[in-house]
């Protein structure tokens, strides 16, 4: 009986320890077995049709970015490139001849056009100078008008002050005669009257000078306006002579049109050569990324079409997609540490970190998402995909590929 009691106490103690461990573990970690390896899977397809000459890879073979995978017979594309290059040389020769003829034809009228253009340019330059001078004269007039108005205002104020001072002096003289003010106060008022009178006279002279300056500025502007009219007439005459020179030889315009057409053909044939070079380069199907070749479905001698799937390339850049329950995301954040255990290698533990959490549950993005508003609603805990990236690339001796099962443990605290 006593042994049974000790056994029961021991079992209760173990159960309490297990409960404490589970509580501690669930507080600091979140884990799921609904997680898988994922990676970019690139479909390798030819960009030009043709017969396959060589296949240089096998299923599950590792390749590096830029490695040659498949070679298509380049004979047809080499011939098309040679044809395009021949047409380009022919058109370039014709364009060179047209350019030479244009030079000979335009030499006769070139001097006249150059002379007329120089005359137009000189006349326009002179016109620009006079327009700038006219604007400068306007600015000078505005400044002179402002100075004149300011001088007038000062003269008015000075004259008013002189009148006031004279009136005060006269009043003080009358008071002095009656012996009601002192001689000193009378002298002070008369001195102030003389000073204000002198200021008024100086203000009048400043007004006269400002008036003379304004008159001079207006006269200068009139001279500039007259010169501007002459310059405009000269520009009109020079432009008329230039139009006459341009309208002379009609052959120049025709030769220029021929040259433009040939240059357009040169550009067109250059593009055709570039296209032929690209098509020739597309006969060599290269690896767009480093990884492993899978699902190879091409053999030497096959005739392949543009866009036909030849093989798949699983990129080396792998990550983990873990479908956590929505109740496990409370404390989960990007950047948290993750312990990764791959089912194929149970003795190896890899390190990762949370990269991002999908904005929505996995069911919402499925082919037939649930319609919860139909009336037959049953609440089910949803799972949300969480992307986990490796801190360091997995070792090369571990054969890790998309779809392999993983058990991630996220440190949420």
C-alpha cells in the first residue's frame, strides 16, 4: 500500500514537471510540422525554334549561372545574319553615295546660305542688344521717376517746415517786441527759420536735378527706340534675303530627302542585323541561375518550338514556408530566430530567421476560397504562411529541394 502511494506521488510529480515544461516551452517557442522547403523553379524554354544539336546536362545535375544547357542548330540563323549584314553594307554604300552627291549640290548655294545666315544672326544680335538697352533705359526711367517723386516729397516737406519755422520766427519777433520772450529764444527761432529755408532751397535744387535726370533718361530711351526700329527693319531684310537663298536650288531638298530615306534604311537594316545576332545567340540555351536541373524532356535531334518546356531549374536560393495556426502568431515578428529541423536530416539543425508573414490565411488564396457568408459557417482555426529564410546557405552535401518537410521552432520571446 505504501509503495502504491509513493508511485502515485511520483507520477503526480512527473506530471507536474511535464506541465511546467510544456507551459515554459509554449511561452517561448512556437513550432509546427506543417512546413516545407520552397525555392524558385525556373522553366527553361528556347527563344527560337530549331533542331537540337547537343544536350549538355542530365537530370539532377548541378549547373552554374551562364552554363550551356542546350544547343540548337545555328545554321539557319547564321545564314540569316549573313544576309542581313549584306543588306546593311549595300544600303550603307548607297547612303554614302547620296551624301557625296548632296555635298556637291549644296556647295553652290552653301556660300550664299552661310552669308545670309551670318547677316541674319548679326542683325538679330544687334536687335537683341538694342532690346536689352531699351529695357535698361526703362529701368533708368523708372529709377529717375522714383527719385524725382522722392525729391518732390522731400521738397514739399522742407518747404512746409520752412514755412512753419518762418511763421514761428515772426511770432517770436512780435513777442520779443512786447518783451514776452527772451532774446535767446528769438535767436533760436530765427536760426531755425534760416536753416529750414536753406533745406527747402536744397530740396528744390535736388528736384531740379532729378527732373533733368528724368528728361535725359527719356531722351536716351527715344534714341534707343529709333535705333530699335532701324534694327528690326534690318532683321526683316536679312531674313528675306535668307529665304531667297534657301528657296534657290530645289535639288538640295530632293537630295536631302533621298539621304534621309537611305539613312532610315540603314537604321532598319542595322536593327535587322541586331535581331539576327540575338536570334543566333538564342540558339545557345544558358542557365539563368545556379541550381539543379530537373524534369529534363529534351534529347538531341528533337525539334523544339519557342516557349516549349525543355527542363526545370531549381534555384539554390531556398527558404521555408511554415503554415502556423493563427493563434501562434500573437508574438511572432520578422527577424526572430528559428531552429530548423529537416525530416530528411533529423540529426542536423539549421538556423533561420522569420522573413515575413503573409497578409492573409492560406485558405483565402486557394483556388476555391471558403465563403463564410453562406449560412453553413463552422469556425476553424486558420493557418497563415510564414516565410523563413536560412541564416546561412545549407551545406552542399545536404540535398534540399522544394516540397521537403521541415519542423521550424520560432523563438517568439
